[in-house]
């Protein structure tokens, strides 16, 4: 009854909108960085800037990872938007298809990247990247299959997990900047640990959100009939 009253008053929609905007803001530095890197690709890079030299030396791999990743980070918050799902189910489904396709291409692009580039962290980064990309693509696959079987709660949960992994690059940026500001640790030294923390934090937040949602729904509640992504 309380949840129905909140729906009528629009409180839950407002809360959902706040989450959507927070996710956009969290993604913003990476989105702006992608635009800057892609538009500045032909520019001259300093000889000692080996991080950007790697991107300039591999423009195809860079574009294959960054451009679909940009699309995925844009569409991710929209996929959890309740007003969009309720009022524009067709748009929700099509954006879900693009989200999954972009995620798969970007994931394969970053796999190619960590083996073609001199990876920060070496073999450890390569192994962890393989694990994360496999997990993200597996989560999207399970989500798609769950939607087709009308198991919408599982569909939403696994899509959220896949998005959490993708968004970890933005969360990692917070730890990278914090390490630089507080301890004067350069990007190259904090990247591996910050990336790991980004994944752990995002997945923990996602699991807590899913757990809270399941508890609020109650053990006997029927799964909400939401429109699937695909």
C-alpha cells in the first residue's frame, strides 16, 4: 500500500530520476575524456607522454573500445529510468538492444587493447580484464535470455550487474584523482588498484540495491511486469 501511494505521489519516480542523474554525473568525466581523446587523436603527443602515445599508435583499437563504450555509458542510466520504461516501452527495448551490442563490442575492444598496448599492470591487468569482460558479456547474455523467458526480475538484475562493471571505469577515476590529490600518486601507479576498487564498489552497491529491492517487494510479491530490454 505504501509503495502504491508513493507511485501516485511520484516519490519513487523522483528517486529514480535522482539515481539516473547521479549515474550520468558519475559517467561525465569519462564521457568528456572520450570526446577529447577521439577529437584530439591526430594532435601531436609529447614524446614522454607514453600513455597517450599508445592510443595514438592504435587508433582503430582505441575507437573500437571508446566509441561503443561511450554509447553504453550514455544508455546505461536510461535503461533504469522508470518513466522511460513505462511510457516508451519500444524505445526502452531498442535502447536495450543497442546497449548490449555496444557493450559486447567495447568489451572485445578492451580485450584487444590490453594485449596490443603495453598494459598497465602487465599480466595481472590482462587476466583481470579477461575475467571482467567475460563476466559482463555473460551477464548481458543471461539478462537477454531471462527477458525472453519473461523472468524480468532476473533480466533487470543481470543487466544492472553488467552496467556496474562498465561503469567501474568512472568509479576508478575517482580513486585515481583522490590518490593524485591526497598522496601525489601518479596515474600509472594508482591505475591497477583504483580499477579494482571501482569494480568492487560498483558491484557491492548493485548487490545492496538488488537486495533492498527484493526485501521491499516482499517474499510473496509477484515480479514486476516490466518491459524487457530485448
